[in-house]
C-alpha cells in the first residue's frame, strides 16, 4: 500500500494498469485459499510470512547475517506450525522469544542488522500467526473476508481520493505522498464495508460491524505508515519487485499486517483469551 493509501499526486497510467492487472490475477487466488481454509490457508500465510522476512532482510541490510537469518526462519516456521495447530499462545511466546534472542545477539555482537532481524521476526511472523488464528476461529471465514475487504477498500479509496483531492499531508516526514483526504476517504470506504457486512451477514448489530471496520481501517493505515517509516529510515523505495506495479509483498500487505495483528490482539484483550477471541467477544455480548 505504500504510495497508495492516503496518497497524493497523479499515478502514471502504466503503473495504474499494472496494479489493476496484478490485482485481478491475485485476488481470485487469495480468495480461493481463504475459502479452502485449513492447511491450504496456513500454507499461504506461511509463504506470505517467509517472503515478508526475505524483503525485511534486504531492507535492513542483513543479507550477510546468515546465521541470524537461519534463526529467524526457524523461529517463524515454529510459530506458524504452532498457530496452525491452534496453539496461538505458544506461537506468540515463540515470536517474542526468538525476537528477544536476536535483539540480545545484535547488542552483544554490535551487529545492528541482527537486532533488526528480531523485529523482522515479529513483523513477518505475527502477520502469518494472526491470519491463521483468525481463519481457525469459529467465525473464521467471515472474519478473514471482512478483514481483507476492509483493508482493500481502505487502500483503494485512499489511493484514488488522495490523488483526486490532495490537500494537507498526513505525515510528510515519513510518507510525503499521503494526505488527510486520502486517509479519510479510506476510512469512509471501510465504514461502508462494515455496513454492507452487517446487512449481509448479521450475527451482531450493524453498528458493531461499522465500528470494527473503522478500527481496522485505522490499524491498516498505521501499518502502511510503519512500513513507510522503515523504508525511509533505510533509504529504500520499494520492499521488492515481485508484484508488477505494486513492488514487493510488504508493499501490498503492510495494511493487512497492521489490521490483522493489532486487530487480533485488541480482540484478545476484549475477550480475555488468545484462542478464538472474535468468537469469544460475540458470545460475551450474547449473540
């Protein structure tokens, strides 16, 4: 979503065409994996996490830290297996244990990139863990569709509204193209998604769907800004070039990381449980 959400300026026609074609090709595949669920979805989430780690490694200039990379890969693999086995607390424990190991290793060795790999374990690993945990929940299929719809709507409308209206910048020091008009346009789109899901799915009041969509939209845009801040810190334009017109996978799922990870943790706090927190929150409300 970098350069997209809450953005300003005019997109090049060729870039926009590539974005549309890539989205049309990737969206059906993603939705098919969501529908299949189970180990198919876990495998897709794992692939996403590993690509995120690879891109993170390049951004933070840790490609020569081979031992640290191996530790990070092993840590994320164990986290994802634990999540796929519905052992979410164990997965989170492993995430912070491996991150702490790499942080301490970086401090002791004086190798800053090793420490950054610890943060990468959290960023890439928790993205996969949150997605898998959401999908395994009692409302898993609907919640993943809702999460994706909110993030995609936020991204798309922020991109076009920001470029059409322009105006004051959202955070120029971190992402000079993002505007307040784009951010509010993305938020408005997410609220519409919430209302639509409430009308179509029901289960809980429409107002709860709308509020949840708004919160996830904010988290999504925060994830976008976090990635922008990381790339600006290291002087990197795109996280990669794997997706034509979009850059790297991180450029596309930064908002999903923000909304998925923080959204899951907020639900867990509200439910008082890391296991199926969305289902637990719904049950606590008596629905």
